[in-house]
């Protein structure tokens, strides 16, 4: 690897480290790999505002799915010692 390539890689890594620190201060909740992917997409011409909107929408959908799964799991009967027990909210209803 030439000295020039080494300098370029070092500079890119330093830039990513600085961007990551800024993203942590802004509480973006992006890990370094995701941040690097976003930077690469923006450098390739993706509109940054559109990318941010997609990330926010994916987070909303993920949260909704997690809440839906949690609600489904809490509503399912569980077994204890071979007996089916129902969540408290469903006791007395059939």
C-alpha cells in the first residue's frame, strides 16, 4: 500500500470517527457501521433529507412491530404446571 493510500484511509477513518462523535452528541442512535453506510450513500448522491426520513420511518415501523409483538405475547395464555393461566385482563372472560 502506498503512502498516499495510507494517508487517504487514515483521513477517512478520522473523518468517520469525528462524524460518529458528533452523531453521539446529537443522540442519533446510529452505530459506526450504519453511519458509514449513510455517509457512503450521501457521497453517492442520495438526498440526505430523504435518507433521514427513511431512517425515521424504519424506526417508527420497528417500534410499532415490537409493541405489537409484546402485546401479542402478553395476551397469549401461558402454562404453569400443566395448567393454562390467562393474563389478568382476560380472567373471567371466555
